[in-house]
């Protein structure tokens, strides 16, 4: 009995690095540049993971393990995740992943991918569905990242449901398997959004917060670490080894908290305005009656 309690306690205390990538390329578009990495840097970073004994797992595997314990995680788990669905993930990242035998999680914005569902708005050259299938066949978990990449916590309920369900539906139609993992666009969520995500059928979801993930965060608010073009290799190694991550991202967290106040204020104004419009409509209708 004491052994099972020890195992459960270790799982609760375990801190797992979830790496958040976007574009991988030599010359990404300006809009995607800051959150991109070069192919050379990506190869060096995966070399660090391999040399330091990390074993990549998928988002689904992490969620299943922390939820039920049926999936046993390796001694040093790490998650390699890609948001949006940029073409460089197939062109540049996939060969490096294959070289190391690493798995990954790709979260696609279905309305940005090349093909008949493309609604425009992408920041750079995107994957097509054949490339998404190739990544899946190579061991990547394919998850959702909404349909058009809005700030989900700023949407009214009906549009929020559409963004989640449309994304999930298209991934299921194209790949033949329903996605169970989601990454929040911009990392933003709220209690209302997390409820909608769960109701849409997603079992786990990733935020940002620039911290390591822990079971105590809950399956729908797992934290990630941003990897970008300005991330030096020594800082990358500190992040994955949980050596100074809190200090390294102190400035980013302060800026995020400040912007969160602005966003909440804007959201409150929008809600008041929408409520006022609805009230005016009801008054107008009552006068007509």
C-alpha cells in the first residue's frame, strides 16, 4: 500500500517539460519569425534531449498517465509540440525527429491548412492534409488548435463551440481518428473555455505560461515552455532540466499578467456592449408589440 502511495505522490510532484514550437525554417515570414526556430537550432535542441536521456511522449500519453496511471511514463519524459501546422514541420522537423526516433504532437489550425477548408489568415506557408497524414504515420499525435485561431476566451458561446467542433470534425474526417488533445490559440483559456473544450470531447489541453507541466494543473490547463528563434542552446538545456525556468521566464510572465488585465477589461466592455444591444433589441420588439 505504501508503494502505491509513493508512486501516486511522485506522479503528482513530477514536472514535465512540454516544448512549444511553431514554424521551423531558414527564412520564415516576418509574422512567424519570432516564434520560429532554424532547422539547425532544432537539430541541436533534439540532440540535447537525446544526449540528456529524455524520451518524448505524446500529449495523449501524458494525459492518460496522469489521469489513470495506465500509461507508465519513462524516467525523463518530454513533449515536443508544434502549433498551427507550418510546412517546415514536415520539411525540416520530421527528418530530425525520425533520426532520433522521437514522437511529437502537432496541433493544427484547420482553417489555415492548405486545401478546401483554407479560410486564409495563416502567417506562413502551411502544411496540406497529405503532409499532416505523413506526420501522423511517422508517429505524431494530431490534435486541434481551433479552426481559425481566435482568442477563444473572447468568443461568444456559439462561436466558441463552432471553433472547437469544426476543428475536431475536420481532423476526424481527414485522418480517420478523432483528436483528443487541444492546444489553446495564444495559450488563452478560461473556466468557460475549458468547460467547452471538455464538452467538445477533448481530454487534455495545453496552455503556455512558460513553466513545466504538473498533474496538479489539471488536464485542461497543462503548461508549456516557448521555444523561439532567440532561445540559446544553454537556456534550452536549463529549461528542459528544470534548472532556472522560473527565473528565465520571469519577465515574460509579468508581461503576460499585465496583458491579461487588459484583455479582461476589453472582454468586460464587449460583454456590456453586447448586453446593451440585446436590451435595445428587446425594447424595440416590445414597442412594436
